[in-house]
C-alpha cells in the first residue's frame, strides 16, 4: 500500500526568503512523503536574490521559486493542505484564510534575514542561519511517526518544534 503524501504550506508575509527556503528544504528532505508550497500574505513579487544565491549554492533546484499570494492556495482548485506553518512573526499575528480540510498548523517563527544589517557577509549569514533553523525543524517534523500518533499529540509536537 502506498504511503500517504502530505501537502505542506509555509506562510510568511513577503514570501521572498523564509517561506521559500522552507519550501525548498521540505521538497528535498521530505520527498516523496511531503510536497511543500509557500506563499505570503503581502508577497514582495520577487524572491530575494540572497535566497536564490543560498539555495543554488546548496544545490537546490530554484525553478519553483516565485513570490506568490496565499490566496493562490485557498481556492477550490488548489491542493488540499494537510499542514500550514507560519515562519515569520508578522504572519503569526495576521488573520489567515480558512483552509479547506482544516489542516494542522503551527507557528515556526524565524528572524527575517531580509531585515539583517551589517556587511554583505553578515547579511548573507542571516540567510544561512535561517536555512539552518528551518532545516533542523523540518528534519524533526519529517521524522515524526504520523501513523502512530493521534492528532492532539501531533499538534503538541508541531508546537514544540516551533519553540525549539
């Protein structure tokens, strides 16, 4: 019997860095069990160049990377989401649309690398750090025994991952 494939949506305000990085990580680490998407409540319209540089340097395919509105995933033709994670502080405080199928959700806040200041090396390090934090959380998430834990226990684990 084939294992269920879970759809995961990562949300942020601008959809130019954190949520794009999370989408890339999940689609690498979680395949074939997970399919990831990303979107923003106020998308910037373009992916930050440092995001693309980082992903390319880590050998991710970046063809998927585009800044898009979360409404794209709320329509009737959109894939049904099993999990929705907010990855920035602003998105956690915003009103999210009602997602079909009532996916599980959690806040996995990460500092905004786009807001980093300092030298170019320091700003790029903020993107590296974002990748490290998200990769750690996503690795823990994808290793959870979904078939053996109930919904309430799973929700607690999702919340714990976000606090780690």
